[in-house]
């Protein structure tokens, strides 16, 4: 336990992931808890008196890493995600983009626990475009993914000016980073509520009524059922690039139901088709926005759940956006990089 | 009571409207019940034994118009809407379009009650396009609206070849009718799940969390609050025709939240903005599809809830689709027209 260098928390709306990190950013231990900021532990009157208004956060914090801290004090602590939102433990206001990523770690907010520990909180980013855009947590994943990519490039000795990073999920983000002979700078990002819209449509509209919510298809398996579901997903992916797709999401989603009514899709097929259809609409917009760029990204990185990234990879292939790779463990690496920027851990303890 | 000519039912998923109709299609009495096909009355074992599998439908039917029928037998009975779906009382399969509207009344299905009454059920319509499309209930409203429009034109003595009929609602439909020196023919229709998506986004996604679900704005009132809400709605309407709008619904809806985070919209403003944004995306697609037509509609008719039609009228104005008028009482008129086509009521008892 004595080699702990950093306690890093990825603290979102519905979950909290804790990492115990050692020299050179190596993750020694990690935990996943369900105590996201909307699901904090119950606060008793006694807790409230002892810990004050923010008792729920402190209780969750102790559950997540109290033993680690007790075994190896004093250890710096860093946290990213919705914990820094207005509804979080301590608000870390959004920083405007464009922003060089090495500036983010220099603006961490701090909150002190009742026993004097200092938690450093990563700010989110805001894009003041016509329709403003925000991220919170993804900036950390972007920083981590860029560090991992730079290391891998180091081995192959080629440079990359423009990177596109996709973070599929409840709210998908697509982030453009420019790093031509400068510190990497986040230039632009877009948000698509694809995952959350999919969940709401399945659970709370007529489209879900004829769906079967059994196991999703598996890219590997080749049973008849699996193949049919995979085909339904691919069929959905294509819609946005057909003439019929011009009618837009509000219209095309209804075909989930009508393809069921006409026996073209069964219950699980409808579910996979809708998944493909929404992702396809997202990727069609992404392609159109890339076509308008002067400088195309030389590298495309996907970050997120492996199965979901595989779905997005298929979508990118169909829309002829080539060469995306999937990066894992970007959050913990990003938190480590930010802690270095902030001087919380030794700068010469570089990741290998 | 002795002048009852027709009992007409508009029997949907969540509600049942019953009309007692006299000579020349005049509505003598009407009722709204909550016994849509998904909310039928509770069936006791005794009912079940007496009335069989479909007892729920028969109980709802008796509640809706049993007294009318008892007072004036024998009266023909007609019903449209989801009552004719696979989950309804008796399936009336979809008829393919294009179809002349005078053909629809000739294909009614019938179901008999336990005491020998015959209920005539209107079929829905299907469009076998790449993404199939269906309607059930709206065909009756379209027929009614065309009859009302023809009467009104009769007074002004001009003819109209192409009509576009909009039916905003849970699932908005836009129906194109061609009637150049022929019986009016339904040529094409589109569906947008705008109303249902709006409800699901407000109730079941992060967008609803910061919304205030107080009274919707009123087109007439001029309080400060009302004006702000009306402006928020208009702001939403515009989005789809801006550069930012090209990102599509999955992306633009996120601005409902970010405009709240940046204090540009309050809780009720966010709700109105999202309503405008979704309707705007629908109307932007409609405009694009109209631009591709060789023959532009010479008449645009909106059917539906008055407040919702006013919202759509505003949207059409902003998207420069001119001259839409709103028609009321289309369903009851359509049921009367269909009963005439079917020979259930005397053809010379024409509406005036």
C-alpha cells in the first residue's frame, strides 16, 4: 500500500469509480460504486450534524477510498465528472474552449472534507456557440486518450496534427483536437443525446411496446438469431444515408414500428434496428461536419464501453469514416495527467 | 331521439369519443370517455362468460352508446381508430395507398355484439415505401376535412387539385391528396413522432429535470412570463433552419439544457423551447419535401387540438409555408361520409 501516489475518482451522475494509483500512473486497485451524485448514501441526523450540508458526498467519498487514505496518508485526491457540477460537491465552473489541454489541470477547484482532506475537482468545458455545448468528465477522458495515443505514436515515430475523439454513451461527444507543433488544444465538440433518447424511446414510447428486450447481439456469435439481430442493426445504420433518411429522426424512428407491423422485424430486431437507426443518424451528421473541415483528422479514437464502441466502429465503417481505434482506460490516465499538470504528483513520475 | 341516423365512434388507444348523428350529418349529441382500447373497463368473470374474449370492448361500447341505441333502434354503427388494429375489437387490415377516398367506406369490417348489433370498422391505410408508413383514424379525419373544404369551396367556386393535410399530435401526419378532376386520392403521407418524443424527453431524460411544467404559453395573453415563453418557443422553432440545426434533432435537443445552464432560458422557457425545436425540425423536413414536388399544394389544412394547431401554424409561417387553415370536427364528418359510402345512411341525406 505504501506506493499509493494518487486517489482518483470518476464521479458521475449514477456511479462512482475510484482508482488507487501508484508511481508512473499505474493503477494498483480500482472500485466501482453506485453512489453517483444522484444516488448518494442516506444521511442520518447525526451525520448531518457532524458533516454539514454536503454529508452525502463525504459519506460516499469515505466508502469509496477511506481505507486507502487511512493506509497511505497523505495522498493527493482528484475527481472529475458531475461531482463538479452545480448539483455536485463543489462547483468547478466550465472553462471555455478552445483550450490547450495543459491549462485544465491548472484550474482545479478544491473542497475540504471534515477531517481536513483536500479533494481537487476537474472543471468541465463549455463551447459558446449559437447552441452552447458542455462536457464534464469527457475532458478527462480526452486528455487520457491523447496521452495514450502520444505514447503509442512515440513508438512508431509519426506525428498527428488533428485528432477526432468519439465518446459514445448516454450523451455521445465528438471532440476535435488540434496539436500542430503546439500543446494539444480542444477546438470544438458536439453532443448527441443518442443513448438517452434510445433508452427513452424503448421504455416510454409505443416503439418499445412490440420490442423484446432480450440479449443484444454479439459481434462474435453466429447463431441464426444473432445474425438476424446484427442485420437489423445494420439495416438501421443505413437509413440515415438513404433518401428516406432525409425525413430525419422524428420521422424515421416510426419505421421501427411499421417494419414490425409488416413482419420485416421481430421484437429483438426492432430494438437492434432502432439502435442502428439512431447511431446512423448521429454518424451521418458527423460525416457531413467532417466534409466541411479544411483539415481532416488523421486519427480517430473511440473511448467507452467496448460493445458500444464496436457498434460505433461498424457505423463509422458504413459511413466510410476510416481508421478509428478504440482506447481503454482513458479516464484513469486522464486523471493522472491532470494531477501532474496540477503538481499533485511528481512530474518526473511519467507514465511509461 | 327519433332522428338518430348513425352512431359514430372515434375509438383510439387512450380515449373513446361517441357521436349521435342525425339527418344530414348533424351531430345531435357527443361524449368523451377514457375507455380507449388500452384502458377498457374491468371485465368480471360473469361478463367474460356472457360476452366472451372481447367482453371489455363490448362493455365500453355499451357505456358509450347503449342508451342511445336503446332509445332509437335500429341504428347503424361505425367506428374508426385503433379499435380496428390487431389489438382492437376486430382487425380491419390496412388498405394500401394511393387510394381514392370513396373506396375506403366500401371495405369496412364488421363485428357483432352479443345482442346482435353490427359495428362497422374503418380500415387504416398503409404506404409500402422503403420505410413503410401507416395511419389508423387519420384517414377518417382526412375524409371529413376534405368534405368540409369542398363545401366551403363550393361557396367560393374555385377548384383545388392538390391539398396538404397536417394532423399534429402524438404522431403527426402530413397527408397529400390529389383531386384533379377525379375522386380525391390519398397519394402520400409522412409520420413524425414529434408529440410522443416531446413527452418522453420531458418526462424521462435529463432535459426534463430543469424544466418547469407549469401552464403553456397562451397566444393571446401579454404578461411578461407569457411573452418570454412565447419567445422561447419561437427561438426553438428557428433552430432547424440555422447552420446549427444541421446537426439534427439528436444533437440540437441538448441545447435545451445548455441554454438553461447559461441562464438564457428558465424552467418554463426550456419546455417551450424544446416544443418549438421539435416542431421546427418537423416543419423543416416538410418544407424540404414540398420543394421537391412538381405540383405544390394549393390548400393546406390543419386538423387537431386548437392550441397545438396554433403552434404548428406559427411554425409554418416561420418556414414560409403559407395559407394553412384549421379545420374542426373533421372526425365526426369523416365518419358520416364513410357511413354514406358504405350505404349505412341514406346518400341523399347529404350534409349541407
